[in-house]
C-alpha cells in the first residue's frame, strides 16, 4: 500500500512548479500594474493641487505692478511638488501680457509633466517606449 501511494505521488512531481510558471507572470504583471497606476495617480493629484495653488497665487497677485507673475506662479508650484522631478515639468501661464491682467479676466495655469515609469514593460505599453508617461493638468481662476 505504501509503495502504491509513493508511485501516485511521484506522478505529480513538478505539477506545482508548472502551475506556478503559468500563474506567476500574470500575478507579477497585476502587482506591478497596481504599483505603476498608484505612482501615476499620485503624480496626477500632486500636479492638480500644484496647478490650483499656482493659479490662486497668480490670480491674487496679477494686478500688482512690477511683479513677475510667471516667476511667482512657478515658485509656488515648485514648492508644492517636492516629490516630483522639476526637470520634467513645464509651466504655462496665460495671459502673459500685463494689458490682459485685469480684474475679472481669467488666469490659466497649465502644467505638463513627464512621469518616469518604474517598469519598462508598461513603458512599451503606455507610450512610445521612452519610459515616460505624460500628465497634463490646467486650472483657470478669475483675477481678483
């Protein structure tokens, strides 16, 4: 009886290893996808908040003469994104002429950020293969 049982068990040698080989790539893809999505979502929320803060600061200071509005907005935004790489960030402020900076007009702040992806596989799927995912956000506020 013991011999019969041991023969039956030997037939299943390697079954768990084969099952693991089938399931592990899918499981790893799922885990790394969740991590990548979380990092991209975090960067998007950070940019959205920085854009809002920059637009608010710009809307309050737009009518003051002698103030470099774009530099002020850029400084506020840089202070709000300490966890992101500021080299990959582009800041655009409209309007950029003093004649259009009048109370009641709109001030628009747009941010573009290239987020470096953690896993090369998602870099091939989400973009052109350079390893970055472009995030864009904009905020419009009325000048006070």
